[in-house]
C-alpha cells in the first residue's frame, strides 16, 4: 500500500489525497504501508461504470467523519458522500481501502494479506459509521463550534427517515443585505408570536408558567427588554402559545438551509402569483427585455461561491459547445424558481400581516412595508435583479432559434415570450401564416428550417434534411419511417403549412429523387435524372455548335455544370478550365459573343461523354495511408510500411513550395499507384494548398497547380483509387519530413515519470506496440525493425491486437491507420496523440474513448527525441494527449 500512497493525484484532488494519507497514518498501524494489495483497476472491479446499487453499498476503511472533514465538508449529505466515493474510486489507494461489499474487497486484498486488514477493521469499526450518523455528528460539532444552543429536539441523533438535510450557520452582523433581510424576517415572526400571546393574556391571572426552552430561544433572538418580565397567561393559552411557538421555531426560526435530494413533480402556481410573476417579468409585453438589474446586481453577488464559477483551464477545451443551450435552459428554470420563491414569501408575509392587530399592522407598515425601509428596498432589489437577469437568459435562449435573415430577425424580436413559451404561440403562428406564403418564400424557408425542423428533430429524434420547401426523412426501418412521416405531416399542418401531396412521396423507398438527384441506397449510388441530363447535354451541344459564348451564357452553363459536379466523378476538375476562361469574359458586355478556346471545347466534350455517370453516396473508409513532404533538396513519403524519397533536379529546386508538395503526391501515385487499385487512399500533407487542391479537385488561382492536380486525379481514376486528403501539421509530419531532408527518422519517447503517472491513473500496459528496445515503456514491445530479436513481433499492424491494456504511441501520421486497426481488435489501449485545431480524426477517437483525455504537462521535460537526445524542435507549440480507448467498437 505504500506504493499506492506515492501515487500522484490530479492537482484539484491533491489536498484531499494528502489528508487521507494523514488519516491513515493516524488511525492505522505503523506498518500499514507494508500491507500487500492488488492494484485492481476500476474496470476490473465494476466494468465500464458502477451501478447505483453497487455505489450505495460501497464502504471505505476510513473513519466517516474524518473522511468528510478531509474533503472539506462541514455537513455530509448523500450527494456529497457519493462525490467522495467517486473520487476515492479514481485512486488506486482508494480502491485498496474498500471493505464492503465483501466480494469487491476480496479482489483487492490477497488471501494471505487479508488478515492484517480485517483485524484492523475491528479496531476502528465504531468510527466506520453510516452517512446519516456522520452527518448528525458533523452538524452537532459545527453547532458547538459556532456557539449556538440547540434545543433538545435537535441534540439527539434522529433515527427517522428523512430526504432533506440542514446546515447551521453562525449569525454574524452586517454580512450582506440579504442576511439582514432574513434576520429581520425572523425577528418579525418572533414579534408576531409574542403579540399573539399578549393579546390573549387574561389580566386576572396570578400564576406565571415556568419558562421552557422555547422562551430561552426567543430571549436570545429578541432585543433586551422587548418582552415584559411580568407577562402572565392562563394555562390553556400557555399551552396553545407553546405549541405555536414550537411550530414556528421548527418552521421559521431555524434558518438552516434545507434542500431536497429527490426531484418532485412541478406543482401549479397560485393564480395570484401567476399574475404577479407575469407582470414582474413583463411576459406578453413588448418591453419584456427592459427590466433593469445592473444597479442592484452588486448587492447580491459575492465571491467565492455566490457568483458564476469559472471553468477550469484544463477542462475548457473539453467542454462541448452544444452544452450551452442546455445550460441556458437550466439557468432560466433556476431564476424562474427563485422569482417564484420570492413572490411566495411576499404572499405569506401578506397573509400574516392581514391577521395582525391594528397596532402591529402600523408597526409592520412603518418598519417593513414602507418604500423607504431597508427591508422593502432589499426585497424589491432582489426581485428586480432576479427578473432582470432572467430576461437576459431568455434573450440568449431565443437567439439560438433566430435565422440569418435580418427582416425575419426583426419580426421575431417583436414577438414577446409568453408564460409558457419563448415566443408567444398565437403571434408566432400568425407570423408563419403571413410570411410563409408566396409573397416571401425566403422567409418561409427560414421559418420552416428554424421552427419546424428543429422541433421535429428535438422532440422525436427524427433524421430530417431540409432544402427550401423539400423535406427528406431517413431511417433504416421502413415501419418506423412511416410513423415518423405521419408525425411530421401532422406537425407541419399544425404549424399552418399546406402539404403538396401530389409531389410528395409518403411511403418508404430505397430509390428517391430529392433536390434534383436520384438517391439509390440499395446500390449506394447517386445520379442525375434523365430529364436533367438531357437538359444539360442540350445546352452543352448548342454551345459547342455555335463555338461562341458570352458572359451571360457562361454563367448559365456553369450554373448547370456546378450542380452536376456533386454527382459526376471528377466533375469539379473538368469545370476548372471553363471557370478560368469564363472569369476573363467582360461582365459589362454580358451578351457580347466570344470564341470558345480549345481548352473549353475539350472540357465541354468531356462533359457530353460523362454527364450520365453516377457516383457513390457513401465512400468506404481509407485502407491505405500516405504521408508526403517536400524540402529544398528532395521529397519523401511513407506508404503504409514503405518509405519513398527522391531528389529534385536543378530546375525543380527553384519551384514554389506548393508546387513541390503537390508533385511529391504525384510521384507517389505514379510509383505505387498500380499497387493500390480499387483502394481508398488517405493522403496526409503539411501543406494546406495540397489538401485544398486535391479535395476541391483543383482551383482557379494557379494554372500550374491545376495541371499537377489533373495528373494526380486522372492517374487515380485510371487505377480506380479514391483519394482523400487531410492536413497534418508539419511539426507532427515526422517520417516524411525526415525522408525529404535525408535525415534519420525521429523516435519520440515520454519520460518515465509521466508514464508512471498515466499508469497510476489507468493501469500499467502489458505491451508497447510502437517501440524499440530503447524507447519501450514496458518490457514487452513490438518493433518495426525486423533485425530486433527481442521484440514480441515485428510490425504492429501485421497482427490482431488482444491485450488487457496496451500502450500506443505511434508516429502522428499513423493515427488514422491505428484507429482503423482498432476496429478489428479487442482490449483496452492508452493512445498518445497530438492535438491541433480541427484535428480530422478526433470524432472517430471520441467514439471509442472510455474517459476524457489526459493532457501531458510540461512537454519540454517529458518528451524526448531519442535520435538527438533533446526535445523535438517545435516542442513549445506542441500538445500531446493520452486517450483511454476500447478496441472493437466499430467506427
């Protein structure tokens, strides 16, 4: 256990971990560090996640009260106790301290070492108490510390079941305006209670009741002299007053926070409060956004705790942007609930006031209800701030649904929120009917996409594609698709739209025409309809027959061809020369005829031959991975496990770097293209122009780069190769860069210290799959060097992986290939990857991730290139992460 005690926790848990060690040193025998335990991972104990029942049964061999204090708790709720448990489960030491359930404990403690641990449990058994008992002890301890005198009913540990928790607070003067408000309300209620007793006093009474603890508590809360010493009451009044006082004490005079741990159903608000709330929030009114709150905001904000919590720097990049909408919705609900609570307080105060005597009403009016009283100012300011802040949140939620059309934005802004919706439903429906007609088709489309489609997708999880007034619904099950189609029809009709049933296809089909394209999911192809093919062919033939065109005719021609480029293979490539020639035609003479160039004629003839060709809807994943780079003296590339390189001629050395990089790709396809027939090939380059020209099939800015791109894509077409280009930053393009510069290949390695920290977090790997004898982080490793006789086997990709935990630190260019290989393997793997803006494989990696990535700190001291014995050159601009992933899930 001593080894586990040296484990380095995350920074935000370091203090808690240190205090746990101190507790163990205090309550455990001196030799506890020598006890033997099994370092069992979380997955081995509970699988991917722990069930709620297992979590509730978990117990740790640490005194419960000490555990809570170490975590910084002055009270111990069930939720806080679960947080502590989850933290301990992340620690190897924490898992070693599990003593219940017994089956779980036996996995951690070997049979021969179990006795020492079990015997010690007997010595601290009386301190391993239940959460509720620990909570009560903490509460009593905290009460004693702050100097309060609790009543008898609260000094004993309650055995009755309870779903709430309470905390005691020491009353300190002048803490905040809100504190003053609560204290004055307490004082008011106590005064009212005393007045009720005085009003019921019988003058003839001569016997005074014995004081009880209720009056002792009241004496503490009342100013000296506020209660007459000669106060007398008959016994019946005394009994009623005492019962009332005890009830008031329990419900009102105890201002300890009390929050329910289980969610209750949302109740229906009182009608009078609904009207007040709608008026305060200005719901249904044009001026609903004009609620001021900045001038009272500072009264209720304080640090820490009582302001917005900042995002931890190491979590900022891991926060997904789509959570924003959900968070805004929760904030809206939270502020609405606070407003409701404030109004309920006022209503209850009003009821108490209405039942009081005239003398008391006068006193209350002067000190509490008058506009210049501190109580009234505080109460009004708090309500003002809450409603104003909520108005801002509602505005942000509304902005999520706004389209880009400026006019439509203004129309939507004019619709206020209602009591139940972000936009008033009657006014919104009227807007849709008014703007959804033929008079404004653009707005109809905007509203349709924003309101109809968004609601459909959110409410029913329906996959829907919308373009203008066309809807396409997708599902693999025809029966479910039929049901979804019926739901969408009903939804659109309720929104005030008219469906053109004559043009609609309402039964599931695997061949459908949508957006002027025929989609055949059975054959996985898309093609143009015959009428569109004929129309485009006639336009091309007419242009070729005339041998002349104008600026206007060029735009019409390219408009038709650009639509077809998404269907016809290499269509975009064969539009480039036409686009370059069309850009030279004078726009000011839009109808003047000019002769077609030979290049334009050749491209139009190509279109006549290929306009009817189809292409695949879904391209298969890459099976071959190429990385290229070009330097001053030559070029280099890796094709799978093969390395290629070449030198530039004297003329080529003077070329622009973009041209060299693109030629490097062409050289690879020219040399090994015949070996890649019918394959999908991913090309990774550290030159963005290369990626753009291959992905977009050329460009119009550089005729030289366009010609090279033509050679690359035509050669790939010859071998039926599907090319995909991706950007790989130069600082991570290690192998190809070294080959282009005729240098030894780099070999990166992490420091033993950081490796051990990762192993403590997720477990020690069995094998290092991308290593050498000098870089391996564990004794068992796989090498790329066939001469290495000590390795497990040669070439990691040559075999199926099936390891309990494996270590993967491949060259960055191999990461896409590693992800593909993982789909056919099994086991858990720790994968080291670089991070840069818009990493193209991050989505695939996230699908198989078991935990958030661990960012490797201080790369300057933790990353070494074994080739040079120094950190990589661009180390300051690098970022490496370790991902825990599961193989075999299928990307």
